[in-house]
């Protein structure tokens, strides 16, 4: 079998169930979408029965509702409230522990607990790109996060192509979907039609190939492969949102003093939800914990956000005290200076920041408005909206 | 721990003081079951009406103050507490913001007194309920109604280690996201004070499908003009909004200003 998309096979629902069971039997913690708290969340799943068969979502800015689906599809929903960083870049992680020794010295031990071995079921193409971006941010450079890298190295990734984009999706604008890019072990495309419920499966790694070989499957028939291709192509034409078709990095650089920042800041709660929901936002802070004996200390790292006024707290006070400076920092970093720092955009077009913003601030709308304001300022009457 | 105590080799002396409150916050100290023995080994609980039968007089290294100031006698007593305390930490919404009893600040106390008591001859009360910080300098304030047990231990252990307590002042939203709770505003349309409320509870209420009711008071970055339309969208009218802001932290300046503004329309 060739690694890549050339050779494909088809799994049915039992085959997908067998995949989950097999990955769990191999000692992996299998994480996938499942219904909880009136949302499709990511959580540990024990079998295919935990997948959200028959559930879809209705998305808008600041709005998310579960909807039942007549076709019984498992993956016809968009990005949910969490992302895979919940597992790869956990919200709180111990860095080291220190103990006072009998002679009064301090013994420091770096955290060495073995990282969990994950299998991720249903990674969207946008999220696959988000993982690649976090690989670059956290796993690369002179200060690589070895624990992130270890979790990442061990993770088995089952991607799922997107056939049902949400109203807040714009992966086409960001070039991340709805067709799957590199970085998966197995990629699935869900097809539900008169011929049944099945998953076109492709191999992306030797490990994926070995796993697939152990599952009940049949070679892909032309009709299933063709339908899968068509569904993904149709999904590309149904994006709910677009980014302006301009160089966003340049747009951010040229609109730092735009009036629009005042407009969006008036609506922004500075609550931090967008950064926490974003699959690429990676910022953290550290907390030092001591116990009552005073003989034991630990350093933990936890998620932080550029929307927290204390995030930039220095001896003279916060660097970004105004809400405007904090929102602008987030957006200009996400689609602008991220390029300078990490050679790519930090936005994958998943739409989470739009959906999970309680007041529905829309990153694409803000980018379009900044573009329009720039065009108006330069005397260009042609404003794309 | 202060240098003096370290040199003396004695345990720091802890005092717990009560003003107008339900006692829930100071009882949180007794609720630290697993840590209580270790704690009593590290500090001398010198003054604590709920736990110590023979209160000790003198200077205290750390005073934990529960409750708000509602009587002239308490306004005097808090001066004494400050004078005998090296560090003074307030516990919870009453001591930090005036508590639910600060609802009197919006009404006529004489009227209440006449309505509640058959004879109000022995009632000597102030017209307002105010936080400890309105009377004496405060070294640290713990939020919550009641306070979080973990945060109380954090304040005490930080004090013993001579470091600043770590009690983030950002919104409760951070805690919902870190906990993995899908936003109940976005996914269910439930009114929730989380976006303007100080973290510290671990986002307890939203995890059980209930909107945050602001018991930790305002966060360090409230945006009420943007936030209140959201409460209205999710079904609250002016009275609902005012009531939501006028609970345990009604006299916190940000909540107070927002509720007064709503009331004026």
C-alpha cells in the first residue's frame, strides 16, 4: 500500500467502531467528539457509540445550538467549544517540583511523568493546520517544549474532511480546508447516501497503514470516492464567512490607528473567551505553589490570555492597559505579526472565536471593516464588503 | 513569613475577626480539613471565636477579617484590629465589598428598623454597610461568597513563604474554558455574569448549567456598556439586571455604578 491519498479503502460504522476499540486496546487514550452539556465537545470516548451520530450544530456569531440530523452523520458538525490544544497543550501542567533537603538545600526535579499516548478521532482540516502551527510555536525554536513535543510525537491522528461547514467557517480563505492537508495518520471522509453510511479512509503514515490493515475494510469503490470528493468540493463553496482577499499581514500593519479599533473595543467584553477557544492561541503564565510546610514547592504553567490586563503587568503596571490595545494585539498578532514570528498566519479559519464570543465579535467582519477603512482613507472608492 | 518571626523561631500568630457576616468565610478555615493539622502546626491560632475558647491578646502576624462594617461599635473595633495586626486580609464579599447587607445603602435604614423591630431602642446601626478597606488599610482582599478554600490556603501559604498570593483577577470565562465547560451564554442563551466577574470559584455554577451570579465581584476588566445588552438579549429586563448586580457584591464600585445607571435608565 502506498502512503498518501492514492490508495484508499472504505470502512463502515462497525469499521470505525473497530478503529476506536483497537486504538484503545493499543493503550491509547482515545479522544473524539461526543455530546455533553448541549454541545459537541471533545472527550475520551470508549467506542463508536460515543460519537455524535445524528447531531449537527447551528452556528452564528455568539451563538451555538445542537440540532438533530436526519442523516445520522457523526462528523457533520463544525469546530466545537474546545480544540485539540486541550490535550496537546493542556490548560495547566506542572513544570517542576522542589523540596528542601535535610541540609537546607533545594532539590529541584523537572516534571518527568510519562506523557499520555493519545489517539484523536475527527480532527478537522482546519484543526490539523492548527496543530501544525502549535508544533512550530511550541515544538520548534531554541526553547522547544519537550513535553508538548512528546505528546505530539505519540499522538495518532485520525483526520476527518469537512463536508458540513458552519456559518462561521472560513477555512477556504485561510487555505486550510475543507479538504485534508498533511499531518494525519488516517484521514476519513464521511459519506451517507442510499448505499449506506461509510467512511472513505486514506493512509498518511506507516503507523496509519499498520492500523488500517488490522481493521475490517474494503477497497474504495469509485462511487464512494467520487461522492466523498464531491461533498468536500461542495463544502468549499458553502463557507459561511470569508476573509478579505488581501495581504492580511500588510492590512494589520497599515491600519494600526484605524477608527475601527475603537468601534470593536466598544463591543468587546475583554473576557478572553476568543483566545481560550482559539486552537492556536498558546500563551501561558506560571504559578508557583508552596505547601504549608514550606518544604515543598511546585511550578505550574497555565493558560493565559492577552485579554487579561495582568498578562502584561510589569513593575510600572500593565503594558496594554486599554481594552483597545488588547484587542488590537490579539488580532494583529493572529493574522499579522504571527508571520514575522512563526512564518505563517496564526488563524486557521475555524470560526471558534466568532461563535464563542458572547457578544459575537466576528474576526472576518473586523478584517473587512479595517480593509474598507484603509480603502476609504486611500481614496479608493471600490470597497469590497 | 516576616524576618522577625523567622529570627524568633516562633510560629506566626493568626487571628480571625468577625464583623457583619454569616460566618461562612471564616468557617472555610475549619473546612480545610486535610490541611488543618498542618496549618495549626505552622501558625498559632491565637484568636478565633469559632475555634479557640481562650482568645489571646496582643499583636497578630496575620489577621483574617470576615464581615462588613455596619455599626459604630464595629467601625471602632476595626481600628483596633488594624492596630494589632501586621498583615490584614479580608475574607469574602462582606469584608471586601460590603456584602448583601450593603443593599441598605440603597434604602432608608430607619424605615427598615421600624418595620423589623417591635422596639428599635437598642438598635444602633449605621446607614450603610461598607467594606473593611473603607475604614483601614487592607493588605490583601479575598473575593467570594463564600471564599474559595483553595484561595484561603493560597493566601496563608503565600504569607508563610513570603510571596504574593496568586489569585487571578480576570473573568470567570477563563475558568469555564480551562475547565472545558461549553459557554452557557452561547450554547444555551442563559444569562451569566461570568464575563464581568472575578475568577476564583473555578467556574462552579456554569459547570452545572447555571449562570454565574457574580459572587466574586467585578473582574479587573469589566465592560458593562457592552455586557448589559447581552443580559437583555437573553431575557432580562431592567429590574432583572439591577437585581443581578445587587447581590453579595452590590457595593463593589463597578457593580454599584452599573446598577445605578440601569436604574436611572
